[in-house]
């Protein structure tokens, strides 16, 4: 990658700057957990084992939910666990019909059916639970938590996940709101001139197309990470996935190590954005391992973003060789440090440090807005 394509910004992080940093020598060289040549893993300095204070970190759409639930981390006489708190936070967004990236009101697949994915992980036990392609249940994060707590499995999918949810008292409902249905219908009518779906309007030729109208796509998600006063960590990621996806498509959100990973000795990481990119690079796991090797959370997220960029296939690059999609990572370290990084500038993430919830700027690689009209790979 040519440095001339990189921004001159304090938040930007180039490959050259990363390789020149003193932290680079401690980065893990491979999945086997070995440090780079010449380094003795026994000499690596462990992160402090006590959290500085309760903290929540995650995607920007978690800002208000964090404010609503943070007090449960510190309530007396018995605080809620970090896992209980992060699931309660994302439930607020899953229940919001106006948020079209998760839960009720999520944008459906190409058949007009809402399919949901979610995962959660508890640092205290290192156990995880997840569901994928779950229909008719608005809170997949709650079902994922039950998979973790009430089964010997980690991931349930499709009809099996639905039967499991119903066995535990979850009620089926139609998750396709009227607004989401209209959005899906516009996509059906406008995405091709070679089918029999026609938008409203006068008959004849070009008048069938809503000229200039952008059909909204979403590939949003909510990720939330938390640490309590005891230093225990948990995380959750939940989504309705890529708009108008092929039925059965599963992104990174329910995959432990891709859209979410927690290690109570080190920290946690999560992702939102193009799930395929995070899946192909095991990004959440990579970020936690980079923190284990000594990088701070922001630099770990930036290195993971760089790996995604380096591995992006040609069809998903713009004319300048940059990815034509968006991806954001979030990380929380055992000692209370935190950070986020995005492919593109102008991304934000939510933080609650016990005083109030706020948005902070994510670090980034490229000074430009990400694509907003179509998901990556779509013509």
C-alpha cells in the first residue's frame, strides 16, 4: 500500500508506522501463540489483572442503551454480571422497530424474511453461545445466552434454534415491520429491470425506475463489551445481517472469534460492518491475541483492519485499490484501556466509563467516507 493514499491525521495508522513501532516486536506471528523470532514468550509482560473501574465499550448505536443499563454493573448490594448487562443493553436495540439492523424491524433477506444472528461470551467461564438464521424471535441475544447456559453447544442455527427458543418460552412473532416491508418491496421493484416486479407509477420504459432514489441497504450490527469492578469481562454481538441477503446467509456476528471474542485474562473484541471480511480474518480473536502480545486496544484494532485490507480481493476494491466496504472493530483490555478502528474515517464508537455514555472517534486507515448506497460486492 502506498503511503500517499493514507491521511495525514493523528488517528490514522499506516503499515510503515506500525512496523516502526516498538510494539510490533511483540505481535504474535501465528495461530500457534508463538512470538516473532527472537522473542521468548515467557518474557512477555502480562496485562494487569485488575480492572481500573467498570466500563462499557461498543458500537455507536449502543450509546443510549449503555446509559440505561450501566448502573446495573455497580448496583448494590449485588451488581449484575457483565454478561447480564451487555445482553440487557442490546435488547433495547433489538426491541426498537426503528432500528433496521437488528431484531424487530430488521431488514429481511431477499425473500422478505427477517433472519437474525447473535453471539455472547462470558469471560469468567470462557463459555459462549450463539444462534444464526433465527426467524420469528426478536431477541436472538437472549437465545444465544441460553444456548451458552443451558446446552453443551455453542451454536444453534435455523429451525433448530427456533425450536430451542420456543422450548424456553420465547414467543414467535412477525419481525417484518411495515416500514421494513416497504424498504424490501422497493428493493424488489428496483434492483433489476429484468424481472416482473414493477414500482408504482405510469407504465412504460424508464418510468418504471425510481430515478435517482437510493434503495437503503444496511449491514449494521450492535456490539457491546463490558468489564466490572472484579475485572470480569463479557461481550455480545447481534444483527439482522446484510439487507436482502441470500436466505441462510450467516455473517461474523454469531461466530466466536470473528464477530466476538472474550478472554478474561486479556480483554474482548467485537466487530460491525462487512461480516465476510471479519470472518475471513478471524478478526475478534486476532485483536485479543494482539492485545495479549502487548498492543493497546486501538493499535490492535488497527492492525486487524490492516490485515483485512491486505486480504481484500480485487473485486471488492475501488479504483485506488481500497476496500469498497465498511468495517469497524471495538476492543476492551483487562486493565480498562479501550479503542476502536475503522477502514474509513468519520466512524464513532460508544463508551461509558461510569460518568456518562459518550461517542468517541474511531481510528482509521483512509480519509474518505465509506460506501453508503450498496453493500460490497453488489453491482
